[in-house]
C-alpha cells in the first residue's frame, strides 16, 4: 500500500516507519513512550522492552540513547522541567524589585508548562514513586529544587530588606508560595480529592496569587517575624 503523500509528493512524517525516521527524533519518542508507560503501569512494572515496543524500536535501540530506566527518568526530568528550573533560578538571582509581579509571571509560566500532560506527569511520577524509590526524589531535588528554592529564598529576603514586602521568614515564605500547588496536585493525584470543575490549576494559581498579593503587602507597623517567646495559651 503506498504511503500517504503531501501536496509536494513527499511521504508525511506520521507515515514514515519509526526505524526510517531521523535518529535525533528517537530519544523523544522513547521518552514519550516511557512517561506514558510509567503513568499507566508504574516505574517498577515498566520494562525497558516495554518502552522499546511502545516506541516501535528494538530493546537494543533504547540502550543506544539511555543506559537504564534511571537514565530515562533523568532525561524526562531534564526535558520537562530542567530548563525551566535553570531559567527561574537565574531570574530569581538577578531580581531586585517587588517580587509579587515576578511571582505572578513565574506562576503563569509554570501553569502553562504543566498544562502539558506529559510534563505534569513527571513531577507526579516522582511524588508517587518517591517513598519506594528515594533515588528518584534525590534526582529531582538535585536538578530542580536545590537550584530554584535557594534562589527564590534569597530574592524574597532582598525584597524584605528593601521594604517591598512585609518581613517574615523567607524560607518559610518560599514553602508557603510553592506549597499550595504541590498540595493541589497531591490532593487530586493521591487522594482523589478534585474540585467540581476539575483540577483547574489555573484557578488555583489565580486564587493563590490574589492572597499572596494582599498578604505580602508591606505594613508600616507590622513585622511578621515569629516571636521567640514561648506560647503560654
């Protein structure tokens, strides 16, 4: 049966057998197959042979690009959020203004990236598998969290010193900023507690940003640094 052709007479990409496609397309095909299978079956129950079969390649072809399943996870993290983590860390490190506008832009960027199911599937996979595969959590921490969180903490501390936002513990503030998104995904993914309108990450972020904007506003007579005195009730 002849291949479908474009108006120029060339076969369309979708009709070209995978083994005849360009070699530089194959890693992405393998990563797409891997994240789909990890999502469907879990990390342990997915074999390299399964990934190869889903991608339409031989098992040996997988090892031309990735030495192990862990190497595939590393590549998935890099593709999904590695570049975004580097960009956010660099932006936070260079920023010296009111952080509320920057946080809003960062949140919008994150929401746009996580709207891709295969991108969102990567942090979901790490959260789901971290208890039994701590190396996956360590990998994600080293590549993403250890870069972004210190830069965000330092940026918020500078903003407090400059009077752009009210003073509180910058490390706790970073957790308060990031925590709702993580909890929102956990509630939906782990506990199946989903809002009536669906996951609606955009709605969560809009609500969170509105609260942040009001809560971080500087107050001339308020310092939210926690008291070191004991609570007597």
